[in-house]
C-alpha cells in the first residue's frame, strides 16, 4: 500500500484545516440564560426555515427545543439549568454509620474470641501430653 500524498486539485487551497479529535468527548452544557435566549429568538421568527437555520447555527437539535419548552411551560426556571447526570447522592443516616462501626467491632471481637479458644484448646492438648492435670472450670451459659 502506498503512502504517497494525495494531489490537490487546482481549485482547492494549499492549506487544509487540521481536524482535532478529542480522546474523550465532553458533554455540552447549556446555561438557563442561553436556553431562554434561544427559545425567545426561535419564538420571534416568522419566516419558513428560520428555526432550522438557528438550530444549525447553534449546533442544536429540535429535541433540545422540545425539552426546553416543556420545562418553560412547567414554569421551572431551575429546570432550564443544567443538571448533573447519574444517581443522586443518598443522604446517610448516622445510625447506618453506627451500625457499620458496631458490625466491624463485633467481627473484630469474634475473631479475637476464636483465637483465644484456639489457644485454650492447644494448652489443653499440651497439658494432656505432658500429663499435667488442669482444674475443671464450670462453663456459664
């Protein structure tokens, strides 16, 4: 495969603009003021094709207008402001934190008790092996 440059036609300019492709595209965010301005401009036009020209000029879709008009109709000024995407952060109940802390403490103490019981069992076996008589301890239930 040849990598020779492609010859330009006589009518084309010698310099072509470089196309920059971003590694990760960023989501466009529109301010409430911008949305209101565009809606007012579009509502003011009367000529056929003027709405499409405005949309092309601004790089917008007709779905933007539908969403913005619905928000304006509901009189939600804050609805025109850009919103963060994704799940809403949950309010943490202080009791939940306390439960997590208590469960962690419970697990730590349970592991410590298991180690202590294992050590006692080893001591019993060593005393039996050496022939040492250990006093009987009454277990409490």
